[in-house]
């Protein structure tokens, strides 16, 4: 590992956005030169600083398993090549997208930190792709131990993720929890009557549940379609926005049910994100019970920042459920009793005082999840 001080920091993250931009802004107080190696950077509030060097690599493609793996491998090889021949004396911040990223600075002999968004190979076991006794798990786990041992610091998002990461390190003090964040200033307030999502779905005047994001395997979004049978179409609307592995499943389910008040919309342009958020009376975040310790969706913090309640469809022992319970800023459900959940929503629709209380609690909670959290990476 290179010795002596470095004046350059390099972030490795195939699919980047406002979080990485905030991190790069924070790093300006410590490093003279800032670099990011990424396939895409979604700018939201603040643009990528003009003096940050961006090496563009293969963008992440999640359309199929083959494309996902292929773009992961291509991006990882590009990252390794660039780091090896241009930034071996820099300090590297390896974010686990692609999941092989933590191995890059270790193999290149760099100084580095690891930021774990998703815990591999544990995620592969949870979703049935391998077993703890399998060769993939054993080899990947061994590589984790070797790489993590050399990391200066390992950052995770929740207590559950910290527990998973701890199995790969000798000293748990090497791991630090950094909650994600969001800024309300990144979103423009949209009146209901001006909201594009409400106009498209003809949902103005109804109590609206909105899920906006990836329709991936870890997200039981189909529960929202099934929830529709318990909610009055005259009073409620459910809007699902996004794309991913479950898109076809949701299309078929919606055709089968024929609900007029459940709407499935494609990905919206980033400039419509404020419309996605403000269309809702309560915003939905889903997390499969098997993934309860593996991640916490970043959209949760966007919702808090605008002062909307959160409906978490997740395990009771998940980090998402713990957050909603701690701040009393919404509802949680495992999704196994949708009739009971519908009754909770019906009561909330009828009690605007309670709805406003949850909104206020969300806004108060958001003060704990601002871009100030990015300064933790300077330690």
C-alpha cells in the first residue's frame, strides 16, 4: 500500500448521483484533486463540480440478468485499469456498485475506504443464487476478508449491514455507520392541481399512494396491486412508477385484476422527480424480508425531506421499519395482511389531523439525514 500523504481522492461507483456529488464536495476540504469513475451521474440539485474529473465507463444496465452481469464486469475492468495506471497513489473510495469494486484498490495496492450499499456474497445467498457451502460464497467471502483487512475504513448504512460486514473483519471498530441523506432544496414543491402524475392517472382529489423506483427482485411491489382490492376506487389511487425485473409480473397482475385505481407508469424523467414525490399523500418504500439487513432504500430519505409519511412494506426487524418506528413518521406492514393495512390507510384518509402529524414527524426526522452526513467520510 502506498505510503505518505495523497492529494487525490477517487470515487468508484458505476451508477452515481447526488450522494456522490455531496461526498465529492465534502472531500474538497481534504483533497486538492477529486475524481470519479462512473458509468452515469444523475445530477439532481447540485451539479457535479466543474473541477472534478469524471472518467466515463460502461453504464449499469439492469434490464436482464445477462446485461447486469456484463455491465458489472465491463465497468469493473475499466475501473481497475484506470486506477492501476493513473491513480495508484490516490485514496480510493470503493462503493459496492459493481459488487466487485472493493477488490479493485486492494489488488492495485492503493489506500482505500469501502462504502457498502449492498452486502455481497450474502445477497446471493438470500436470493438463492448460491449457498454458504458453495464455492462462489466461500471464495467471495475469503476475498472480502483479504480486501476488508486492508481497507482504512468500512462504511455501512444500517446496524444490520454492519453486522453482516463484521463477519469479514477482525476489528469491528473498523466499520462505521453513515445514514444516507437527502435535501428538500433538491425538490420543487408541486401543487396537487399542477401535478403531472395526478393528471395522467386522473387521481386528483383521491388519497394517493405512490411507489417510485426500481421494480426489482428485492421489492415486493406486487403487494400494492393486491392492496387495491381492499381500497375504494372513488377515494384511493395507487400509482407505481418505474421499471425492472418485476415489470412483466406487475403488468400481468394488473391486467388480471382490472383495477381502475391502480396505475403502472414507466420511469419518469429526473426532472419529474418532484412530481413523483408530491403526488403522494403517503409514499411507499418496499423491501423484501430476505433483504432486511442488506440495504435501506435511498428513496426513504427523499420522502422524509419533503415531509411526507412513509409506508414501509418490509420486515419488522429491518432497518427501514426501525427508522419509521423510531421517528413515528408513517406505517409499516409485512405485506402478509393487506386487509389490515387497508384499514389503517382508510383510517388515515379519514383523519387528516393524524396524517398531518405524520408529515410533521417526517420533516423533523429529515433534519438527521442531511448532506452534513457526507462529512463523516472525512474522518
